[in-house]
C-alpha cells in the first residue's frame, strides 16, 4: 500500500510561496527586458530578496524559466476543465478554442512565450515542462474530438491527435498575431478562429 505524503508544514508552504514569488518576478523581468538582458541580480531586486537567497532556490536563469512551466500548468488547468465537462463535444471544442485564444492573445503572454520558445529550442531542460503541458492539452483535446467523431458530430480523416495538434497550432498562431498587432480586433479574430476550428473538424 502506497504511503500518503506527509501534510505540508508551514515552513513548506512558506518555501513554496517564496519560490512562486521569485518565479513570477523572473517572468516579469523576462517580459520587460528579455531573457538575455535580464540578470539574476535584476530578478532578485524585482523579488525584493538577496542574491544568495535566490540561489538557495534556483541555481540559474534557465532553472527559473523552466519553473515557469509550473505556472503555465496552473493557468492551463482552467482551460483544460472545459474539455473535461460533460456537455457535448461540439460545445466543449468551441468553448475551448475561444478560451485558449483569449489566454494566449494577451501581449504579456505572447512576449513571454516568445522568450521561452527561443530558449527551449536551445535547452532541453527548459523545453520539457512546456512540451509536457502542450502534450497534455493535446491529449485532452484529442479525446474530445474522438468522442465527437464517434457520436457522428465530427468528420475528419486524420487521427484525433493529429487534428488536436493542428487545431492548437491554428489557435496559437492566430492569438500571437493578434497580440503583436495592436490594430487588429481580437474579437473578430476570435470568431474567425472558432469558425475555422469547427469547419476543420467537419461540423
């Protein structure tokens, strides 16, 4: 029988809270200055802690940006619950497309994503958490698409996983474009993305 982990102590909770604060401070610095223009000293100053204290939690900027994947996991959890609802697959897919787009089209999110992507392509340590998050999201979407296909609501020739990754690509690309184009109406693009997504799966 597997033993349950002991309950978190106040010290454990304080440590987790401090680590989260440092990671959020690092993310803010990366958005404002860029990854390479940000020093560890900049991050410690932003967090309001000493350099030594920061190094007690993270040994490098790479470790900090990798930990941002944990924050992304929490942000995606709300969107993932849409795909786990009991409503019809059509409704879940459409609602998911709009919610995911809304999350990604924020300029701060797009900037941080660009910084992370550039570093993740060079460093597998950074990439792993974000790849795991993307794969989990694709799996949940693929399950929803498969359910819709089995019910006869969706019609597409590729596998559900292939379609899931394609739909995520469409949403992510459109949201990024909107984030960097201040003259673009996000609401119009959101509607266009939803329409394209539903047509792509044969509705």
